[in-house]
């Protein structure tokens, strides 16, 4: 199946061709026809599956029809105020920025306007963009509610609402904020909800906000992850982890690596230790200011910093190519997170290495991960 078969309009097909995509991903094939029909949707999909385009393309197509129609009226559309007609809510600033970038890329020939708002930075430029009028708003919950309370944002005209990474939203304690936002949305709307996992609370939330939703699911990442990512495991004392990490970073073919730690505090500590050993590393987590996070990510993308030490929450929004290695300095408590983490390497068909450290107190986490993977991770050694 080609993108043309999905009945997408030429301005979108043009943008897709410019991105170099050949064929739609499974979630795109499944989701796009239903979304163009106006149906609600529950999508069980992780990042890396092409889910952003799966919702962004139909959103743009549906809004474009309206813009095109009103342009034909006398006076054009330029002078009219443009209410927000599609809103995408995401848990983190990085993901919001990434989703907005997708709208920018796919929507460049549609004449539609979008903007992105999130906390941690001054609101003035965001307010200025909003005042010009936008068709699509990408937002994180805190700043959105803040600007709604100030009377700067109205959701009264929203026709399409996307709740992205809903499980992460709940983990981050955003459920009350989400409820407040939903109360302000018109009853008559199309709602899409995406979540990598389906715990009970997510199903409950889906039941309250979706109407007769179509459910789409993608193949779990584990099948794709296993093929081109070489996984290995070291049993190590927790006090020996940094030394082992340094050895790998200095000796092996590490070009660009992400190191995952369990907490933000540990991310800071490991970064300091690496810098002390003359390894260029930056910490990346949600306690950092937005500017510091943007700077760290830019340096990492450019290659002036080769190691990013991240907590899971921040890592959700990292979409950087050519990451040669992922280190699980600490094993995650949720097995799915392991799959998500190692999926940061080996993207777009490239090969990658995922190296995990397991200390005495992490055996239960390891068992859960191996159960999900359907087999053991090859053990490489016991200590540095
Ligand atoms: P996402 O799951 O939305 O974060 O997308 C993961 C990556 O896949 C992004 O870098 C997209 O640019 C890319 N992508 C999305 N759709 C396609 C496609 N049909 N073909 C190739 N790459 C794609």
C-alpha cells in the first residue's frame, strides 16, 4: 500500500515525498482511513511506530478542507480570526516540540497554522503566536491551563482532540489537568487517544472521553527491537557501575550514547563522574530548565557531546538518529520501558547496541524484562 491509496490530498503527499517516506507504517495504514471518516480512536502504539504522522496527516487533511473552502469566499481567510480547531496534548515539552515539528513538516503546503506551548519558558512569544490565530495547537497540560485561565486560549471551537502518550500523562500525575481540559472542549468533536500501555485507568479514561472508538494496535516494539539491536547484560555491584560505564565509553565503538538512570539525581551524579573522567556528557531530565534541555539536545545532535545521561521521562521526547549505544545504567522497573529505551538505538534500520547493568537489587526487574522479551539477555560479564 502507498500513501496515495490512503486518499490523502496532494499538499500532504508532496510533504510526505519530501520526507522520503515510501510506504505508510502499519499504524498509519490502520488509522488514517478511520480518522478521515471522523471516527474516534484508541491507538495502542509507542513512539517510533510513525504514530505522529498517523494522527497529524488526517488532522491536517480535515482542517485543510475548511481553509480551502473559506479561501474561496470573498475577502479570503487571512482577515478572519482563526480559532483553534485541533489540539494535541502531550506529556513532555520535548514530545510537544517534536509533534509540532511533524505538523510543520507535513503541513508546509496546506496553509494551516500551528503553534506549540509548554512551560519552563517565557509565555510572551507563545501568546504572540496564539494571538495571530492558529488552526492546530500542540500543548503540555500545565501551560495550556495557565493560558486558558488567563483567557488567552479558548477551546470552544476544537473539532479534533488528540491525547498523546496518555499512560505517561497519568504516570506524571496529569489526570486532573486532563479532566479540566476536557471539560472545556465541545461535546461534539473527534477524539483520539494514544497510549503505549493499557492499564485499567487508561481504559477508564478512554471510556469517558471516546465515543465508539476504533482500536488500532501496532506490533509490539520488541519484535523490531530484537532484530537489529545487539543486547548484552553485565552483573555488577551498584558501586561499580560508573567504572564499567566509563570503560565501555572509552573502549568500545561508542559514537553517540544515551545512558539511562533511574532518577534525575543519579543522572546528575553520573554526568559529573563522566565529566570528571574527561568524557563529554550532559544530563537530560525534567528538573533542567527548558533552555538547558534544548542546549543539551542540540549539542548531542551536533556531536559536540557524545553522551546524554537521561531519566526516562525526558527520554520519551528524544528522536535522534545514529545513536550507536544505549546503556541501562539502572534497569527500569517497567519491562516495557526497557524496550522503549533500547529502541532509541537501531532506528531506521541502523544497527545498535544496548548494554544493561544489573546490580543485586535489580533481579526482579531483570526477570520481568526477560519475560517480556521472551528470553534471556546474553550475559557478558560479572564486574568491571
Ligand atoms: P513517531 O512514532 O511518530 O515518533 O515516528 C518515528 C519516526 O518515524 C520519525 O522520525 C518519523 O519521521 C518516521 N516516520 C514516520 N512515518 C514514516 C514512514 N511512513 N516511513 C518512514 N519513516 C516514517
